[in-house]
C-alpha cells in the first residue's frame, strides 16, 4: 500500500478530487469513493485528509458551495443552481447551503439582506477599496482604478445595498493606510467574512506570520497539520476577501518566487518590501 508521501498516492487523491468536482450531484459516500479509488473507506478517509487537509465530505461541501455561488451569480434560479451544485431538493442540504452562505441561497442571489458601505483611496499600490457591513470589514482589495475596484466588490455581493460612505469608514481606512506605509506594523480591525473550516485554519495561520517575514505554502500547510495540502493552502489564500488584514501576501513559493496574488505580483512585491524595510 503506498504511503501518503508517494507521488502515486498524491496523484490518486488529485484524481479523486477531480472526480468529486465532476460528480457533485451523486451520493459521494466513502464507500463509493473507495471503490472508485480501490481503497477501503477507512484508508481513503485517512489518506485523503492527509493529502488535502479536509475529509472527502468537507471537500465536496466546499466544491458544492463554490459551484452554487457561481451559478447564483450567473443568474440561475435557486432551484437550478442548487441542483447543478449537487444539493438537490433535500431540505437538509438546503439548510446546509444556507448555513455555509450565511444566508439563504435566494438572499445570496439578491446580494443578501445586508447593507455594505465602502470607501476608496489612492495609495502606492494603486487604489484600495475597503468595504464593511455593520459587523466589520467584509472586503478589502486593490485595483488599478476605482471602477475596477467597485466592479469586483459588486460581483462578490451582487445586487446588495452597496453604497459609498467615506466618513464612517475613514478611521479604518486611515489605520490601513498607516499600515501600508509601514508606520503601523500591526492592525486589528473587525472582520465580517464567511469561510469554510479549512479556509479559517489557513487564514488563522496567515495571521500568525510575523510582520516582515514570509512562509511557503508548504510551511503553512505544515502549520495547520496538513503537510501535503500546499495546493489547498494556495487556494485558500487566493480566496481571501480581505487582503493585507489577513496577510496572504506573506506566503510565497518554496522556490522563493512570488506566486499568485489576487492583487498582482507587483503589489505583493511592494507589500513585502515595505514590511521587510520597516
């Protein structure tokens, strides 16, 4: 029986991940997946979790949620989106989707029953947009223009009550700008973000990376107890909705290169240079 470190085993699990993504509408039990992989259910569970960092069920849940959000944003009806994402008509699965979204699928499609305020400012990285609900910051991103920044915000929260409010958000923006300039290494701003259990583990690990230092995706994977889940860590970094506050820019490749950053590699380079100089 191959070990988890065996490339063949990692490849087998990668194939299983592809199979899960392609068959979300079917009952993906451990028994079913075990037959697909030629492993016993118990062994499959252990190997999959060590390689991916999630159980097959949690991985499938995350895939369903991603597909559901994509379908809802694309204009599909709730019923069509739920079916396409593998939730079907089960009330139990509907409740699970609502719990993961933080609102019902119908509310998410409409943008959610939430008011979002935002503000923008010019900085060395281009334009920064900070958006918040009444509970805390829900979005922070960089862009080349205000229009580009607002478009990204509205795409994430389609048809929500999104309005500019520079005055109320000025204190948070000022603190962020001091941080970006290297004058305030540590910031503690309230957040209101949704995350899967795995994303939460990764983001917590990112918050533990000291200012001015970096970690590789593999090191972050090891820090959360999933040493072979570097790819999943990279995905969690890529889906971080609050750049800088959750410092995904501090994660680099094992080769030292500045791999993928939603705001662009040039911004990642500037952020790290500022932190390492301060």
